[in-house]
C-alpha cells in the first residue's frame, strides 16, 4: 500500500532556508527530516509550556487545590519506591 502525504509550499527567508540546509548537511540528513524533527520538538515544548501555564494558573487561582495536588504527587513518588533520587536534586537548574 502506498500512502501519499499531502504537501505544501512554504515561503521562508533565504537565511532560514540556508540555516536548515547547513544543519541538515552537517547531520547528513535531508531538510525535510530536519523540519519534521523540529516540528516534533516544538510540539513537545508547546505541550510542556501549556502544562506549566496550567500549573501556574492553578497555583495562583486555587493555592489549596495546588497544595493538594503536590501532596498527592509526593505520595505517588513515595509509592514508586524505585530508589531514584529527587528530580529537584538531579536537575537544580529547573528549580525555581
């Protein structure tokens, strides 16, 4: 079975095209593969951004509910008993 993907043309500044071409060449891949990778990364980043905004909104609008959420998360962490350290210790650069 052959699956055809819809295609479109995208007009970008020459500098952007050249940047993608240079990075693709340095990775020995195609610009399309590089664009697909970038799109997947941006999609993950956007999902994390939206989650962070939701947590911040909950913390600001309903501090009690947010505290309850954090307490439950700590309980689940304790149940895991996987012997792994605390992410706050492992990634201090992300602690605020």
